[in-house]
């Protein structure tokens, strides 16, 4: 799992870190990698292939970087055609699929940075999420226009089905390993949808907020554990982790919610079924918190999230980290929400105001130029009349 854009975690240990952070880490369980081998931009998405041991990371500056996790040597680094919003490995790990902000999905060879990208499919809207079926025969892609597309892989021009039912953008797709026929999707709606994605049929609507609530939510991730069949869902800017039981995948039921003292950013299950949570520090002077909620004997309940007390938590407790001018925007998915005609998201309000002012200025200049042309034309006509009047007959 990866919780931030500067440290990578694998097999329960911090095994890779840029040289500039190594003096702030417990180096017994870390490995120094030159800063030049890390992406220079904030990380947007990542994917791991168990078959090939490759970790792929995409950054906001269009970088796509792949590492061999057995040695943590960088095997490739390239600049994508457009900024990648999501990545996923094909079944055998021989190809890496990159979905970009313009709705296209490209296939690349992870270990060959000189190989050209091959376009395999495209949406007419921004691509927001992507996943592969458990058999690797289908690639599922979602976009800002509430659609999930199921395409055959690698012949992705063959569209098998569209899953239509969301009313807002889609930001997360998940196919549980214990129910490979099932797709769970979420985004800007106050609910999740469970699908038979081969048929494009909705099996269940799973509410995320209390009935009658008008609260806006944005799903950031959906994960599940193969043995306990528990599904964990995270929401943007929330200090809670929503839990569901999928013992019957077609009738998912909600479990008690895990409450944290600060905002969570990422979650992952380990092999026994414990839930690891990356959360904001409880105070500006506190380190990053890596919490663990341990699963109970009943396989359904979790202990209160707390520091694990082992090397994993201690290694993430970075201290004396140099201050930065501004933190990266971690609440970018909610900006995908469409607003009524004429309204603008607060983030873009200033830009919209400037555009309106520029439009008014251009209109005023255009009007002034039209008046000047009319006046010049009138002066030419008057001058012509005077000349005609003064011409001797």
C-alpha cells in the first residue's frame, strides 16, 4: 500500500524511501533510493502486479514510474501523453493500462520506457476510475458522466455492456475476489451500486448516508477482504471508515462504522483481515498516523483504530520534516461534481469571475471599435459629399 507521495510500503515494512528522507526514518526497515528515481509531482494513483512484482505510480506532472519491488530498482520512467488519473495492470502484468483525464486508455510495456503507448479505448468524458476483471478478460472504466463501460480485453473496441444507474460522477470501482461476477461502484452519489456487470444489471443500492439526509459525499476508495468478506469504503474529507458485510454478495449489509480522531486518507487490509488506516496527525506537531483496526474473533467487528506499536507504525512517524509552502490538494475528487448551469465550484469561482471580466472588456473593446468604424465611415461619406459639392460643373 502507499499512503503518501514520498514513501512506499510493501510486505508490512517501509522498504523504499528517497535519500532526502532517510535521516528521518528508522533505517533498519528502509532502503535509500536516489531522489531522482522518485516522481517529482504529487502521486495520483498506483497499481501493483503480484505476477511480475512491479509497482506503477502516476504523478500529476504526467510521470509514470515503475519499480521492481524485489530490488526497488526503477525499471522505467516516462511522461504520459496526458495526465493519468488511474492505472491498472493486465492479468499477467505484461501490460500497464493508463487512463487519462481526456478519457483515453493506453497500454504500455512497464519495463520498456521507449515503447510507444497503444490506444485501446476512449470515453467522451474524463476517465475517473478503472479496474480489470479477476480473469483479466475485461477492463472496466468509469467517467465523469455517470457511466461504467465494460470492454473486452485486449480487444477493447468490443464493448460488452454499459452499467447505467449513477446520477453523479463515479470515482471508485471494485470487483471483490470472492465474487468475481460482482462490481461495486461509488462516486458523488450518496449510495453505492452493486452490479452484475456482464448484464449491466443493478443488484443492490447501498446507502452511505442516513435516509432523508442531503449531505454530499465523495467515495475515494472501495476495498474488500477475501476471507472475512468485509467491504471498507472511504469518503473524502471524512474521519470515518464505512464497513459492510458481503457474506451474501447480492445483499450487502452495513456494519458498525470505524470512527477516527482525524481525517483518513487511505486504507488497506492485511492478510489476517486487519484494517490499516493512514490518517492526518491529530495536531500540527504530531507525525503521520498509521493506525490499525484489528479484526475480532467473530470476523465481523474491529477494535478501535490505534497505533500498532510495531516497526510499521514507528517507521511512518516522521519527525523534523522540513515545512512546505503548501500541502497538496487531497480533496480533488469532489471537484468532479457538476453544478447547475451558471454556478461555479468555489475553487473555480475566481477563475470564472476573471473570465467574465475579460469577456466584458473584450465586448467593450469590440463595441468601441464598431463605433470608431461607423464614425470613420461617416467622416469619409461627409468628405466625399464636400468634394462632390466643390467640383466645378
